[in-house]
């Protein structure tokens, strides 16, 4: 039985046991929506080789683009902390928002009014059908934690975010923090 039920705004930390899963190995995911129909999230710690300018050259914006997950990887998504500047945003929780008016985002980028701590861009998202995430939780694929970083989440998460979360969890997880990404390299 699932002891902790996920909720919108939680972080999903990939269990070390899902090594070999190309999409989710060592991932930390912000759960952007969770309901009886399914769940949506964005991988926070998997930067791609692209900048926003590579995808939208007219922006001249050198923001990193992250792999949000394996679903709809040809679509651009974003989370941010400036709902007062981006109309039609949906609050995930604790001052972190999803989406909104993309024309407003482009204008803000053109005017240099957004920083990396304000907004994060993703190609694709992580999605689960009804009960799929619960089944993955039962099979110990994920650890659910509260987003303790609140509105400082985007400044906090980086390539080493999964390792930091393993150290925070302590115990046997701390051992995994220093393991090579592919144990066969050991």
C-alpha cells in the first residue's frame, strides 16, 4: 500500500533501482498535476544540449532547455515564478507556476525581463495514466518528497540535484549518491 499519496507540487525522486531507464534514471521530477485522470510532471535535472535560442532563434535568449520527459518531446513547456508577468499561468504550488501566455514570455525575453531563476523551459513532459504512477510507487520506482525549496526550486535544481536528494534521504540512499550512473563501470 502507498504510504504517502502524491500531490501536485511534490517532487518525485527516481529510486536507484530504475537504473537503465533512459528517461528517468537519476531524475527529480516536479509533479505539475495529479488527479484521478493521471499525472504530469517535468524532469528538473536533465539539461539538453539546446538553448532556447536554438529552438526559437528570434528570441536571442540563451536559456538552457531541459528534457521534461518522454512525452511530446517536440513541444516546448515552461514553469516559472512570475505569474504577474505571464498571464494565464496555472499555480502548481508554493509560488511555482506552469505555462501561460507564450507571446508574453517572448516579449519578456526580448526585453530581458526574465532570468534563469524566473523560468525554466522543457522539451516534453513526463506523464502517467490513471493509476500508473500509483503502480510505479508500489513497485518502488519513485520516492515522493515535498518541495521544500518552494519558490527557490529553480535556483536549487541542477545536474547534481538527484545526488543531493540521495544524500538528504540518508541511509542506503547515501551510498547511491556516489555510485557511477552505470554500475557496470564500477
